[in-house]
């Protein structure tokens, strides 16, 4: 059956007479088959009743079957792997009942088989018809024939078709089904009921329980059992945050989404696609240790989300909790006897008692019994029950019950005796992440990086596969196979070691074994390092490596190659925009390496600079400044020079620039630029171009717009020459050149450059990249200043909405508020202006220039809404703050003075307004020039105040000169020229510069 969304099979009108019903009996694991069979019957015009039949909790009795046989109509039994257990002792009663009773109702009872395995005699008497291995059309014909339900016309069916169970959803990456799975019917029923009833809001379920209780296995079974209800099924291993985010983002290609450099943008795009698609989807986050690990990934909307976790604490996630307890005793006994057929009822019961009905331990202990047919079951169970420490150099632990330790010790001992190679392999594998042990990395490792006994194992495919199969068989460790290659052969790609067993193995090893395994694991990871974290083709590899850094001991290593691996992983996180994980990992590296190698060791310094960068990106500027100053102080105290000092000065300068300490930042950038040029002998190398860009930005922040424009112009030309026109630094230089032109009042030039720059950003970096959004933000500001406020509003709204989902958007909010004020939407403008001011104050402090400027925007809106006294008080306070922080000649101080003069005039203080306006105009002419738009607006405002004071001739001359200057600069029909000519009050609004 097609899995295309919305597909509906047309049917003919209803029959005149009522069709007989068909009762479908099935075991829980065949839910998907039962649902599909039921729909085929309904579409053929025959009412179907689905009954989940579980003899496990029923005693065989004629009355039980009589209840099923009492209603009229046909009965169709769906036989699967579950029914194979009728041959076991527990089900002999049911087997006899089926053999003796059902043949008497041959005209009403039929069966279909959905298993590839041979059926036991008790089931074979039903002469089942096979549905596996045939297509949906043939399977449908066989179902209708078996059920005595020939195709007949029915009513129009409006529900969506259920996928044929042998056909996977179009988008699918779930692990293979565990055919040994049993039980958990109540849990499945509850989860399915919750999700099915969720409607348009979507369903969220967290399956939680003790470690080892089988949450992952239950989720896998749920996915396979109900796969027919979905068009998209996506499985995300969520034990490690980095791999969880990459795993979720890996859905993007299947959804035909662009893949940008920033991982957060891809995640946002995937979430958005799921939230708006009409396709039915299920996303599983397996092994999430905390809400923080997956909270940002979980989509909203009509789809379904399944999370497995140890903890039931999931604040902020509107999810229903389903606890998965240990097996009940009947499930335990049935499960153990299925894994080890020679287990009797009593021994299975005693074994379940010893391991507290924990599925993981039941699986491993029953596997031991099955793998040791000559061993006494009673002695083994007695040893487990009494906690007999039959170990392989293992040490008792208070972390687990004695019976658990005894079970694991016996398992490891069996592995040691059965296959020394597999035992040695397990010791090494315990030093990788347990959730997905990277077998491919071991196979591709250099022979010289492995100890001799493992090198010979890895290089011999037969021995390697044999050891893996032995390890899987003895420890019940699931293997994951890669897709078959061109030759059709399957190889083991990875395996999962349960965390309980993983911790036990690591804890049981002598120190000598631990050190050897750590060294080997680190060498394997180093060999797997692509050494190019900026290359997008390497990102999946780095996401694979990161979860293994801590368990391998890489973060504590003194080996330079291992440390370079760690630094490359951190750099990958920076490139991908994963700053929180980058902060955590770089912080661990600095904390571990500094005591061992000193704070000014070359690789320690790289880790320190990476940490400072992550802190800046996360808004932790105080910590970044402290770290940067400490690093530079140590280097200078040692008399160090060279590139380490340059990097330290540039990094600290970047932090100080954000903190508003512009003079000190500028001095550091100038020193770094000069030292880099002296070191490298060239002004055009990429590192120096980046420093010179920072210097140009700082000049603008100090109000030196003409100097900044000149520097940006130089950097842009040299970026094009050295890096080409499409490098991100070239695009950034073009953006800042357009910004400087706008700040100098050259609006037409700025708009022309920025329209082209924005188009390049979209083509090269993608529409959702933060730098592209900043380019769109600047384009909107250019449009606003050049007289197209409505077009500007649409672009800025779109950019702000996108940035809100990705990073701090306070600058976008600040400018959007002022644009709404221009358009007369004062209530909205006031709310957003207040929001931006509060955001900056929280992030940067009350005395930061951005906070002061954002508060002056609030004052501007207050004046527009008639709150003159409040506007004046706030604007006067902002003027004093700007003067204290930036000086009286900074363009932002002068702009604030313009607004304060207007506020005085609106409050009735005309002499005070004229005095302040005249003083600001004199300073503006000196600071930015006579013809700058700031000076011209101050002149027009002063003219209005002088006219109000009766000095009309002087006022008229000032206004005429101002209008003439603006007409020459912008044109007679420009919106700003018309605004000034109309006599409206000039104003200044604060625009925070991107840094």
C-alpha cells in the first residue's frame, strides 16, 4: 500500500444487506498486521472486531474459547512468533485446546501466518495462509478469502490508509526489531492510547524507569508495532547532547531541507518542517539523561514524540509519563524460559527472584544458562541468589546488589573462558561511550595503534566477526549491522553496551588494564580525527567522536595528538554554533590540562581561547573578560610574544568591545594588528584581516564613522583579493561597509551595496544563517532610512522572528520598535522598546552604551504618546549616562542630546531646549562634520526652538540651510527631506551595532 499522504482508496456504495462481522485475534506484537487486516475487511464491506488475545495471563479452559466463538461470523487468527511458544510447557494446555477445539469450527475459524519461522503442530492444525513475502494486493486477497469475506462494495472510506506492515515508512531509521521481545502489553496499550488521543496538539510520552528495565527495547518494539500509522519514523540516540542534536538534524536531507553550517539552524528547520507537514510522524529520543539534552529538539504540533529516560522529572515538557517497571513474575518466567528452554518453572522463578525481575539481568543470566548446557541450573541460580563472587579479577562494589555483581561476574568469567579475544575486546570497548561503540573506528585504526593481540583480531575478518558474535551472545549485547554493500555482505557497524554492564566492566578492571585500554582508545580516536573541523563533510565524524572523549580518558591525556583531537572537536562545535556544549568541553579541557601543563602551554592556550569565545557567544562576558585578562597577564609576565600574545589581545579585545570598553579594545586591536603584520610580514593574511575588521568596528563604536568606513573599505578589497568574493569574511566586510555608509547619511549608496550583499548572503550562507539575518537586518535599516518603511518592516519582522529562534535578538527588537514608531504603531513600539532596554540591562548592565541607548528609544516613544515629563526625565538621565560613559562628543551622546532638547521643548522649557540644541550642534559639527545628517537634524531642531522663542529670522536661516544641505545629500523628494520641510520635529533613535 502506498505511503503517500492523504491517499484514499475509493469504494462503491454500501451493500443492501448487512455483511457478517469478522473477529481478528492477534498477539500484541502483531498490532500493525491486525490493524491492516481490519482495514482491508472494512473496505471490503465486512465489519471487523480486533481482539488482542494473550493466553499468558489466562488458564486454558473451554469457556475462554467459547466466549470467542459465541458471536456470529468468522474468526481470523493472526499467527506470529509469539504463538511459537505454544510448544513450551507453559502453553501446552492452550496448545491442546486449540488442537482439539478449533478444528470443530473449521467453517468459521481460519488463520494467517505473519512469521517466517515454521509453526508448531498446535498452530499448524489451523492450516494458516502466509502473508509474509507477498505484496499488499496478494495479501489482501488471501485475507479476504481466509475470512470468508469476498470483496464486496462498501461505503466511501475517508480515513487514511494503513501502510502494509511489510512496507516501512518512507522516512525511517529505527533500529532492527528484537524478535525475542516479549511482554509489556499494558505499557504499549497505554502509550498508544495517549498518542492516539492527542489530536492536533500532538502527543508526548516519556517512558521512564530504572536502568536495565528495558526502556530502549520497549521503544523499539513500539516503533515496529505501530510503524504502519506513520509516514516518518526517526530514532535519535539522546544519551549524549552533541550526538542527539546531530542525530535529529540528520533528518533534514530526508525532508529536503537545506543544511547550513550552524547546527541550531538545521534543527530549527527540521522542527519547523515537522510542525507544518501533513505527514504523520513519530520521533523517538532514546536514553535522554535530562530535559536539557533534548528539550530544544522536541517539535510541537500534531506528531508524536516518545522519550525514554531514567528520571520522571521533565519540567516544561507537556508530556505524559509512563513508568516501565520490572517484569511481573509471570513475564519474567516466560521471558527467561524463552531465552533458555531448559529452564524449569521453579528455577526460572528463583532466577527472577535473584535478579529482582530486571529484564537486563534476566536476559544475561538466561543467556548464560543457554550457553552452558552442561552446567547445573540449580547451582547457577543458587550462586546468583547467594551473591557468590565468582569473578574475573572483579572487585565488589556497593553500587549494585550482590546478586547483580555475581551475575555479571559469572557472565564475564564465561566470556573469558569462552573467548579470550572477546574478553580483551570488551575491556577496550568499555572505554568508549556505551551507547554506540564505534567498531568501524577500530577496524580502520592503524595496526601500530593497537596492542598485538587486538591488532591481529581486527585485521582478520573471520576472527573479528567471531569475537563480536561471541561477545553479543554471551553478554546479550545487541549488534547493529551496516546496510549490505555492493557484494551483498553485512558487517557489524556498532554495538550498544548497556550502561550498567559498561560501568561494571570498567569498575572491575585493575588499574593496569584500565591504563592500557585508555591509551589504546585514545590512539584509535586520534587516528579517526579528520583534522578539518571546518569541512562540512567531516561533521558527522566529529559528532561521532565527541561522546567518546570522556570515557576514553582523552580529556585527561597529556599526549599532544590527543589534545589536538579534543581541540578539533571543540572547533567543530564552534563552527556548528554549538556553544553550550563547546563551553562545557573546552572548560573540561582547560580544567584538566592547566594543572598538568601550565596555563601558558600552547595547546592549553588554544583551549582557553576557545572557552573565552564560547563564553562570549553565550553572553557570559564577565567570565570571558576575566579569563582573557588572566591569560594576557600571564603571557606578558613570562615575556612571551608571537602569535599566542596576538591571539590573547584579539580575544580580549573582542570581549571588551562587547562590554562597551571601546578605547581599551581599540588599543588591543591596534597592537595585535601591528604585531601580526611584523610576525607574518604581510597585511593581507586572513588572521590579520579579521583583526583589522575588529579594529574598524571599534572605530565605529567610538563614533569615528569616516575612519571606520575607510578601514572597512580596505578590508573588503583585500578580502576579495585574498579570500574571494564568497568567503564569509568578505561578505561580512561588505555588510559593515554598507552600515558605515548608512551611519554617515549616504543612504542611496548604502542601500545599493546592502541589497547585493544580502543576496550574496542568502546564496552562499543560506537564508537562516545568523550572518544572513544580520545582513537582512541591515538591509531593512537601509530601506527605512532611504524612505521605504513598509518594505523595511516586512524584512525586519521576518529577520527578527528567525533570530528569536536561534540567538539573542535584542538588537533586532530594538530597531523593530523604532520602525513601528515611525509607522505610528506607538503601543507596540513602546512594549518592544521596553523589552529591548530590559534585555540589554540584564545582559550588559545598566551603564553599558547599548542599555542607555535602548532606554533613550523608550523616552522617544513616551514623547510621541504625550508623556512629556516622563520622556524628559528619562532622556535627561540617558544624556548624563552617555556623557559619562562615552564623552560629550560621541554621536550617540549628541543624538541623545537632540532628543533631550525635544523633550524639554515638549515640556515647555524652550530656553533649555535651545541651549542644549545649540551646544550639541557645535559639538556635532566638530565630531561628524557640518553636512552630516546628525548635524543637519540638530540644526533643524534648534531652528524650531528659536522660532518658538521669537527669533524668527535666525530660525528661518538655520532651517533653510538645513533643508538645502539635506536636499543636496538625499534629493528634494526624499522622505527625510520632505519630513524636515514639513516642520516636524527631528529625532534620533539608537541603533545597536552588531559586534
